[in-house]
C-alpha cells in the first residue's frame, strides 16, 4: 500500500487534516502531561504533583478531581491509545480485505506498523503513547493487561490470523516465537522513532527519511518469512500452543 493510501485510511477518521488542535480542556492537559512524563520516567517515577505542575494547573487537587487516583489516570491513558490504534488498524484491514487481500506478509506488516504512528493531534505529529506503553508493560504488566480489559486488540488478532495463513510453512512453535519477537521489535523500534521525532533539540535525518518506515516494514517482513535453520524445532510439536496472552494494540505478546 502506498504511503498516500495508508495516510488516507488512517487520518481521514476523526482527525482534521492540516488544522491545529483547538485549545484542550484542563482534564486533557493533565492526560497529555502525564503521558509524556510517564513515557520518560515510568509511572513510579512521576508524582501527582509533578503531573499537575507539568499540566500548568494551579489547583493541585485537579488530578484527583478529574480521575480520582493516578492509577485510574493510567488506565484511561492505556485505553485511549489502544482504542485509537485498534480502530485505525481495523479500518486498514477492512480496506485490504475489501480489495481481496491481504495477499502478502508485507501487507499485514503494514497494517501493524502504520496505524501505530502519528498518534498526536495532527496527521504528522508523534506523541508519547508507544513509549508510555513500552515502559508500562515492562514494569506493570498486570496493570496494563487489566486496563485493556481484554479489549482493543481485535485488529492485532486479525493481523495474526492473516500472518498464520500467509507465512511460509514452518512449525507452529516457530510462528508463535516469531510473533513474540515481532511484538518486541514493533514496540522498541517505534519507541525509538517516537522519541526522536518528538526531540526538537536536534535534527534526526534517519527517522525523518521517507525510506525509514518502508525499510522497517521490509525488515519485519523478512524476519517473519525467513525459514528456521535446520535442526530447530525438531523436538517441538507442529501444533504447539499459542502464546499465553496477546494484548495491546501495538502488538505486545506476553509469553
């Protein structure tokens, strides 16, 4: 799918292209400030007072007023981004399936990557959601899983179903491991990209290059399609069980 095409699918939904966002409410300012701080320091490294100050709220009880607790705020932040990515990914897959696809592993990889970028308030803006989620799943896995309530990953699960069909023949255990690797690769590379593109202190020519995302898609496709070396998985059942938990719309798989 060409870049303009996927942009049309993703950014034609609930976004106004080329316009700056309107002034946000105090509640949304707190959410924005919290997500940015959590992405850098994790939820344990940020106090309620720091969030309120970063949101430029004079009333230090404003977070409690709007959310009750910091944990409740974290849960809402998790759901906000997961819903957005899941809606976009499902729209992406709907378009592929309406056209008779996806026809290749690369088609599916594009459906995994492109809905997870540009999560700011305008079509070319990055924010901090991917890094926030990456930090949260490392240090507070149970909270992350509970916040999703086993929802908001339907598009990701659809993508995995297509990958199982389109990947070359290999043992089920090998495919399951590739999906775990894929989740880690998606999260780490998109976190690096997000951090670079939100850094205004210097230029980031690699991450700003139009070749970088297609190359990332290509590398992920190659990883999924490469045959296992001879001798691997000889003792593994070809009907090996799936990973224990598939959570998060950016593709985090917990084994």
